[in-house]
């Protein structure tokens, strides 16, 4: 492992640690203090982020604020045009997921998440269940992290490139299966232990190193 890379990352962590901890605290408050609609907004953010960027997802959520819970696919798509690269498909994913949650769970999203006991079961549900459209393991992890649950790696291109630079994976291509996702996640957890940096903090740190930002 490149010692210079380790030293640079540890130095960067010292500089960014306070903001990283603050951001993780904000995430925890979303589930602790937010209602079902606020949690759904975070799920919508992750549906928007899939195949796009965090910045685009933020702008997309802003474009549908006030109508997210009631708009049909046409209105959602209209508001997303010029904002998201896939306005029609993302509008359909949002509508499908929202109405499925209403039909099957009376939109009690918070209760549903608590019922899914354990981190593995929670992520598997959001990554695989037929009612949730538009996300896989990366964005299911992103969603759960963004509402305050810990221990999930968000293996986007920035994190994968970082892991590759640490020579923990041979190729920075996205994992294509549950097992490969979990395998890379375990390697990232070993790196966190080696660096003596909290796993969730390391994820935000690595992302910020590539993007220059510490956002959602």
C-alpha cells in the first residue's frame, strides 16, 4: 500500500473530520426527527442520483418540492426536464414507488424500515423488492446512509477509484452482483480499520477527496 497516499488521506481526514461528523449527524436526524414524507424525499433523491450525480439529484428534488407526494408522472417529468438527464424514467420510478408504498404499506415508510430488522435485510429490500424502482445496491446503501443508518458503502465511481488506488481491487468498474458488492464493501471496511478511521466517515472522506465536496 502506498504510504504517501495513506499519509495524505489521514491528513485530509484531520482537516475535514468536523464537517464529516456534522454531515453524518444531519443524516441521523432525518430518520430520528423526519416524517414519512421526508424519508421518501431522501429515497427520491437516491432514485434521481442513480445513473446521474449527487448535484443533479439535489436539483431534481428541488424541482419537485411541493408536488412530490401528489404529482402524476406527466407533471413530475415536466418539472424534471432540463434538470435531470432522464426525466421520464425517473418520474415513472418515483410514481411507481410512491404508489406502491401507499398501496402495500399505507405509506408508513418509517415503520417499514424499522420492521426490516438488521442492516443486510434493510438493504436487500430496497435494492431488490419489486415495489422500489430505479435503485440497486449502491443507491439502496446511499438511501440508508442518508437517513442515518450506518455500515453501508456507497460504491460509486469516486469510491471505487479510491479503492483501486489503494490496490484493494484490480478494476474500478462497478460491481455487477450482490456478492461482488459485498466483497468490495468488506475490503473498504478493512481499509477503514487499517487507517483507524470510522467506516462511515471514510466513505464521505474518500468521496470528498475526488469531488471536493461533502454533500449527500
